[in-house]
């Protein structure tokens, strides 16, 4: 993934609800281990709903860490589903419904580059269907991993382009979701103004 920004972005997977407990582990031990091994910032699973067959896994972190976390999770799911080595598998990724990610040309490119069979479907109905699209990648473990790697790089590139202008206004290195502290001098500058506004309210 040379040349891709290592700023944080998000990979969202859709997995069968019955397989999700293996990713969580007893008391969250498995998900903590995946986070530690991969170097991602966070892994969140949606709440278990008996009426739904699937759960989402949101992974946040640098692009390389996202692919590593996916690789570990895919291995856990393979074991839990008792897939034989070399068996064909299906990986489902939820993407923002952006033309750069979900247009026909982009999806065909993922398929050609990875060797996986890649298809695109809408997600849900109404506003949910307009926000995200479901990408299904079918193939060997190596093919689906390569497909996810390409998708992660595309997500990271879109993320970088969207926020480049915003982040470039600071001379020092910044990242999306960074938090900035107000300097002491700024408080000193504004304190007299705040005092003047507060005095009339206090009847002084």
C-alpha cells in the first residue's frame, strides 16, 4: 500500500451474527487481541439483534493496520465456519455511497486486480440505501484479502482528498478527529470581553 496515507479511516464489514461471538471472545478478549496485534485504533461491533442475521464490524485505524485486522478477523471467521483450506469464501464490505468508490468502473477494477468476483448491492431502504452500498467479494482467501486491501486504499484516498484542504490550514501534522487545546493567551484575550458581558446579567 505504498503511497497511501496512514491517516485513520474506517473499514466496515458485515458478518453473520452467529459467527460474531468468536470475534468478541470471552469478556472481549478476542477483540482486544485483534486490536493489539493489528495496531488499529478501535473495533466496534453492532448490538446483537435476534431479528437480524448480520452484525456490522467497524474498524478504525491506519490503512495497513485495517488490512491486518481484516486478515485476522477473516481467519477467525473461517475457523468458526469450519471452512476447509482453499475453500471459496464471501466477504461483505459496507462502503460510503460515493461515486469514486461504488461506480461500475471502480468495482470492476477491484475484481480485475484481485481476481475475486465482486458485486455491488444497495443496503436497506430509504435513507440507509443512499448512505451506503454493499460490496460482496467472492473468491479464495488471498483474492478476498486483496480485494479488501484495494477497497481500504480507495477509502483512505477518498478520506485524504476530502480532508486535505481542511487539515492543510495547520502548519503542524494533523489528523482527522484530532482535538486542539485553546492556548492560555487566547483565554487572556477573551476574558475581558466575557467579563463585560457577564456583569450586566449580575446587576453590576
